[in-house]
């Protein structure tokens, strides 16, 4: 328990950094799990919608100690980030107009452009290994940017095309999502290569009980929110919207950001485009999975809509942040508790992995479209006719070079960019 709580406070660096920390601590240092079992769990989590690092923590906790271990590991991976982000969002809403706070955010926002571009580059280099997968990515970009097709439909089309591709051209979809560069001998690990705890074996009755419990955990809060507030109330709509968002997060948080932006900004008007970009900047500065930006979206939505009245803005924001977080992460827990014993048997089955490969390839195009959106709104904040914001443009270009060529970490990049924005606001 203490390890997972500590990890929740130090899990900076995005999913790659979080997975690296867990590998070092659990495989090499503590020897709780062997290298083979760690990679087996990781490959499964990368095939699921949702934040793979949080799901990996849940998986390892479940593998070692059953449902109780999974709940502790997965929850403590998220809880510190929720608390920190709620406090930062409150400060942002109360004091974000102050020059030095605004200056820091002014410097961080163009760095976010670089981070999103880098995410598309990293995912593309891992997945786009042939012309067919490049075509998937280009088609998804065209569908979203040119035709205005919403993200869920792109995901479904990519999955269907991936399945068809596994039949017509299977060699084009046989892509490993993760390649280990080392192997650590761990015969004495608590969970060794050949060991399978009794609770990790597939059992129909157990799976049925977990499915029933999971359905209850989703239905009961929705029924209560609908009964007391109504279906069209902000909290009820957040519960429904973030459940759908959780099921669309193939490829990580950057993949679902266009969908969250489309719903939270354009459909429900819970926050403005500028606030959404500020939220992504804040999300990059906190530990935990980047999908925790949903807590920012929920808090701002609850606050700006004053769902409990103008005298309880903080409580309104807190309630909305908790609702957004709960309904975003509940599916992740259920995927692990329900699917792990069953889906492990499908590892290496191309009919299962090819649709997910197709989705991941399409997601690269969607993320690139998100990067172009951010470039327009940050570098040309007042439109094309007014000319670019040269400070933001320079910070964005330098940040891309720092990430791609010099491999600067995200946290140092955020710190340096925020400092540059602060100094710019003080001097101008």
C-alpha cells in the first residue's frame, strides 16, 4: 500500500516514465514480479482502452493480492493526482488572472504543442511500420479534420478495417506494441514466470460476480444522480459523457483529448477552448496519468455552472471533479478484474490484436489533428489576419527540438517554459 501511495506522488513523465519506474522498482529492485510476467501484463494493458500505466498498476496489484490488491494499487496511483489537480484548478480559477500566474501559463501552453506533437511522433514510430497503417492514420486525420466525423465513429471504423485487414493482409497488422530491451532473471520473484495464483485463473462464476458488481457500481450512481438532479443536470451528463470517454481511450490520453474537447467545450460548454488548453498545461505538471485532465474539466464545469449555487463553488467543482474521475476510471478497473484471466489466453491471436492495431494507427492521425488545433489557437490566438504570436511560436519550436533531438524530459520542459513565460510577462 505504501509503495503505491508513494508512486502516486512521483509518477511524472507520462506513461513511459511511469512504466519505467514500476519496472525498476517491481522487477529489478523489489522482485515482486518477473520480467516476463511484467511484460505480459503490460502488453495486455496496452491493448485496452484507458491509461495503460494505471491499468498496469491495477493488474500487478490484482495479480499479487486479488481484487483488494488491484483496488489499492489502482486507486492510490490516481488519488494523489486528483488532490493536487483539484487544488491547482482552484488556484487557477481564483487567481489565474494575476500577471505572474497568467505569465507562467502563457509559457507552458506552447510547450503543450510540442508535447502533443511528440506524442504523435512516439506513437507513430511505434505503430506505423508499413503503408497500410500510414493509410489508416491519414484517413483518420482526414475524417476528423476535413469531414468533421466524431472520434468514436473513427475508432469503430478503424477497428472494423483492422479486423478485415487481419484476414486479407495479416502480415501488415502483426505489430508488437512494446519491445523489451532487456531481460532480467527473476526465478525468485514473488510472481515468477511459471506461477499463476489461484485467483488469476479464469472462473465463470467469479467473472459473473465481478461483472454484476461493476454494473451496480455504474448504474447506482447514475440512478441517484438522475433521481436527485435530473438527466440533463451537469453532474449526470458528466457521468454519462466520461463513461463514454473512458471507452474511447485507445492509444492513451492524447487519443481521447479530441473527444473530451469536442464534448466538454463544444457540446456541453463546461469550459472554454482557452481553459481546456490551460487544463492540459496543468495536467502535464502533475503526477499520475494525463487523462486526469478530466478532473480539471469536471471542476471547471461544476464551478462555472454553479451547480450547487454561487455560495458553494468549490464544493461544486470538487463534486464534479470526483464524478468525472470515478466514471473515467471505473471501466479501467473492470477491464482488469473481469478480463485479465480471459483475455490473457488471446495473446498472440491476430484476430484480437489487429483491430486494436488499426485503432492505434488511426489515433496517430487524430492526435496530429489535435496538435494543429492547438497550434492555431495558441500561435494565432486572434486569428490568421492578426499575425502569429512570435513568443509562443518560438517556444513551441524550441520545445519540439528539445523533446525530439535532445530528449529533454517533460517536467524540465514545463518548468523552463513556465519560467520563460513568467519572465516575458514581467518584462513586457
